[in-house]
C-alpha cells in the first residue's frame, strides 16, 4: 500500500434561494494522510476535532467500512492523520466532507474504482440530499436534483469570478434544529415567486451578472426568512457587507455561519473591515475551490 492523501473542500449550500439544490466549494479543507498500519489508527491535528479519537468509532471509519461491506470487500487497516480547518455544526459542510472522505478512503484502500457519479450517489445516500456533497466532490458551484428513484442529475457552472467572505460565530447550530423552523408547505403563489427568484439568480451567475445574482440571493423565500431569527447578527452582517461592496450575503447552509459574495480580489479587504466589526467571529476571505475532491500519492 502506497501512502496517499485525500483533500476535500468545505462547502456552502443553498446560496440563498437554491434551497437543498445548490452549493459551492470554498478554500477550507479536510485532509486525510493515509499510510500502512497493522491496525486502525486515527490521529487528529486540528482545533476543530476532538483529540485521541477511537478508530472504530470514528465517523470517517464508519463510512469507509460501510462502503467496503457494500462492495463485499474487507477494509484493510491504515493509520489516518486528519487535519481540518472546517468547523463543526457551522454550516460549512463538515458532515459532507467527512462522508466524502470516508467514501474515498474505502475507494482507495479497497480499489473499488468508483466514478464521480458513484461517489455522488453514495454520499447523497448518507447526507439525504446532494447540495453539499456535490461541490465537495466536483468543486465550484454545483446545481443538483435528486429524484424519487434516487437518481441524481447535476451541472457544474463555469468558474465564477468571485471571492467569498465567511463569518463564523463561536456558536454551533445543528441542521436538525435549523430545519424545525421551516414550513411544511408553501402556497402556489409563494412557491412560484421563490422558484422565479432562484431561477433568476442562477441565470445571472451564468451571465456573470453578479450584482443581479447577489440581489436575488438576498430575496430568498424558501428558508432565510424563517432561519434569520436563529442566526446571530443576521441583519447587521448583511447590511454592513452591502455597504462595503458585497454583491450579496446569505446564510451558509443551515447556519449559523454567513457568507458574502464579493468582487474577485476584494475579499481580503472586506474580510478585514468586517472582522473589526465582529470581534467574536472568525471572519476570513475564502476563494472558490474549483477542484473538489483530490487524491495524491506519495512515493
């Protein structure tokens, strides 16, 4: 067995009105450094992860072992050193990145030969919908749709000329809690309006009309009006970022992190200005990651 590394980007789902169907990959990463071992060992090298994890109870191991069994393979032991700058339960796809990591770990250790579409379908079966796992695998801005027969279709948009600024508060918010505030149904008129906003946002992104795209991001009707009360400084962050030139600012996934879409090469400047206004936040510029899941081998 050769040593290898697996790198998966953080993701931000929904992007305003793209509820449960759009996501982007951003430049924070979960990395696994894998080498031969006589028994399973996981080591964490990250302030976001608990130290000294028990290998057989590790979520990534659970995913990898389940995938191996699904393909009638025995998962060979390995030493896995995990590094991450993706905080847990903050709306940056930490669960999705772990799922993709586990699938790829099994793929490499058991020589499964999985295609990207295979990985997407498997990851979605764990996550429930593809909005976070799709950009984690493919990178960039991905639009996906899951159908009743579990089939999934997706499109990755051409590379966007944008920066993002991420506002991470020092509180967690479980996706399950954030979903509880959402309505069970919408009227036809509300659904039509919400769908039109989403369609226009995506078309504006494809046309590189970022001002219009940002405007539509902030007009979401599917989830943001209901989740806003759960997000610290929701209105303040949107208003201040807009004053400083952001195209649009939305909840990242289920929150509580928020994310601004900014003119290319202007993210660092905006992040610095916003950090001064949000002392208890981790505010940073994040580039869009257009690569997604990456595996590299070492001699």
